[in-house]
């Protein structure tokens, strides 16, 4: 059952809170003996403080019913799994993906957190971070790669995550 369709989640901008982009999602639970949440999360954006979210190691949290699940979304195998000999940074570790490689799901059992309920609410959050290298930042600071606070679609792109999730019910 879909929980979140693929969506763009801005990260590190107080004017774009994650909870506004990914509001808690109530899901009617079908009768089943167990449940799992299968998510896909990838980080994008660089040229800002910590080169987030693409190159920033952050903890992601999903409260599922009465239980909370956390995971650092990170790939350290890009030198082995990415499409080789690309231009740029294809060998470096990233938030949840490697260029040309498949995205590994973050899957976890949520049975205990939703036990006995007819509906469960799922939410999404990421470790606190504020990019001081963004158009509305005053003062503009922390930019890398020679970037300015204006996102240029090249050396400086807005930190963001791509997120999708489904609930799997097992009998």
C-alpha cells in the first residue's frame, strides 16, 4: 500500500519544513499477521554547508504507529557499484545512491508498532540541519566549490531528498 509517492523534500531550509512536504500519513491497515515499511531515500544537492544532502551523512527517522525507526542513509560502495569512468565524483560515498547503481531500499518490520490497530500513521524526519548557503540566508556562509548562495543547478544545488515508501502486509 502506498504511504508516500515519490516526492522531492527540501532539506536545510527553515522556510521549507520537512513536515509540510511530507505530512504524517495515516494508512488503513489490511488484516495481516505482520507489516513492513519499504522506503527509498536518496540525497541530492551540494555546494552548500557540508555538501548536503548528497554528500552529508544524516540520520533519517520514521515513526510508524507506536514505534520509531532510524537509519543513516549512506552508500560507501560507489567505487565498486557505480557506472565506472564517469566524469566527476562517481567514486565518492553518497546519501543512499551511487551514480548508475540501483538504490537499496531501507526496509524494516513495523508489526510491533501497529499491532492491534486498524490504522497507523507514518511520519518522516531527518537529523536537524540548516544550510547557511541558500538564497534567503543572512549572512550567506558555508558555501563550497566556489558557490554563492544562489542555486545555479551546477556547482550549487538545493539540498534535498527523494523519498518514496510503501507498506507491505504479510499473512
